[in-house]
């Protein structure tokens, strides 16, 4: 399979190194340009690696701030932190994800949705983005906004169906970022404020490659919906119990297990991996997505082989994980914290089965998330006030 995004940490590090010199004013000036024919030269294209934490947010921020001041690299650092913000916001309002998932599970055969996904509409630009998404597993962020706006306001299709299309095909498809970004375009996330795609904007930032002209509905009103649910307290990070026979478990939301090994003082007996890409949607998930997740997991298991010890199964089956844990005589299984989404659902199911076998599942939350998520109470404007303190903690940790 030809890969625009090889699912390996070494590739992620190489891309980060190449992008850092462009992460300051160059990024701020060019980040809105959607130029796939030029290889998207103005953006990092690190999102598939950040999504699965082959690279972590801390690593990316540290690399950028090792070259530029926060004021110079502010736009890029904010983009990294948007992903963290969305996760924290949804973590405190999990019913938003549940409502979306329930709607998608009830979607019926709709020829208009099928035509839109196939890039068979009267809007050439929209068709090009649909095909690029399916063929590459990636879209520039600006193109995602235009696409979502046209899907909702010009084609009149349910935003949830569009978000599901993205989740099935984006290598960086993230439950929080994807769902809440579509809600934002629709006018639901910030009630009454929607995003309208305009031909002049599309033409400018595609350098004339696309110009839908009169085909777009620029007079649409924002969608209406129920108010945001009340915030729930954040789930606390788990605590590893000393003296217990311990195994490690990876999943697609976090494939950088070093912090888990730091949290486990007793020798571990190896690691297994719970894969859940097919649970992103009740519909068929792209082979590119499944391949990326599987190979990225293999890469993580191989890179950490010396510290992880004997490998357990790399599987999508909770039952096989339980069988492995029993066979190894485990008393606890330690995993990265899974925020709201398919991986968290998989871990809930696994937890019940492990409990039945007398084995404890412990989810450890990263310091970055523990520090950032409590600030995701309202809009991003309030959250970004915490960014200087968040990134300054990186310097203190390094010291």
C-alpha cells in the first residue's frame, strides 16, 4: 500500500524536524492555503501522528518552542492545543458524543449522502475534496471547514453523516476534534455562530484552483439544537498498585507507552494492544485507517520491545486480552487513559470482563491532559489563556 503517511514514529520525528523551521511566522502567514498539488507545504501534516500519539503534544510544543518564542509560534502552538481543548470539552460532556453516535447508528440509506461521499455533486471543489479524503486519508483544515459548510448548508445533509464520513476516512479522525468541529461549523458548538463557505475565500486560499461561484448557499441560518449538557467532573487518573503482577495494554489513542512504564515500579510481564479502528463507525471504515492504526501499533510494540518484555496479542478482541491476562497470571493491567470515544468504549467493555476474572484495569492519564482539560470549561478563547502556563510547565519538567 502506497503511503503518504508511513505509520512510524521515525517518520513523525522526521516530519517534525522538517517543519519546526516553518512553525513561526511562515506558518502564521501560509497556514490557510489548501495546496495539495504542492504537498501542503504550509502545514505540518503531523495530525495522524498526534492523533495516535506516535508524537505527543508535549514533544511537538517543546520542539517548536526550542526554536521560537511563544509569541512567534503562537498560531501553531494554538493549533496543537485546539486538539487538547476539544478532548477536555468532550470529556466533561460525554453525552454529546453519545448523541452523535446514536444518530449515526440510525442512519438509513440516502442516495444524496452516497453521492456526496462519492464526489458526485454539482460542486467541483467539493467533489475534489471528497476524492482527496478517500484517496489519501487527509484533508487540509481549511478544506475540512469548506467541505463541512457545503455539506450542511448547500447540500442540506445531516452534519452527523458528514462527521461520520470523516471519521471513517481520516487517518487523524478524532472523536472530539472531528465531532465538535462539525458542530462548530453547523452553529451548534457556539450557538448561533456558524461557518459559511464563500467562493471568494475558497478561490483565494486554493490560489484559483477552485471557485464554486454561485453554487454555494451563503444565506443559510445556523442550525439549532438543545443547549450544551451540564459539565461532569473529569474522571481521575488511575493509580497503579505496587506489588501486583502487571501487564501493559496499548490502544490507538496513545501509542507512546513510556509514561506508563515510568508509573509501574514492579517488573511487567509484557504488553498487549487493543485495536478499535472499526468501532469508529457502524459503517465501513477505510482500509487506510485500519492499516495505519494496525501498523502504528506494531511500530510502538516493536520500539518498546526491550522495556515491554514478551508481547501479548495485537488484537481487536477484548476476550483475547482477557485470555492473555489470565494465562500470564496478571493481577492488574495498566493502560493509557482513553478519552471519550471508541477506544474508551472498548476499555469499558474490557474492564467488565477483567473484573469478572479478578483483574484490575488501571487507566493512567498524562500530565499534559491533567493540566489542560480542567480549563476546557467554556470556549477556546478562555482556554487559550492557560496555554502559556501549560507550555511553561514543559520547560520546568525539562529542567
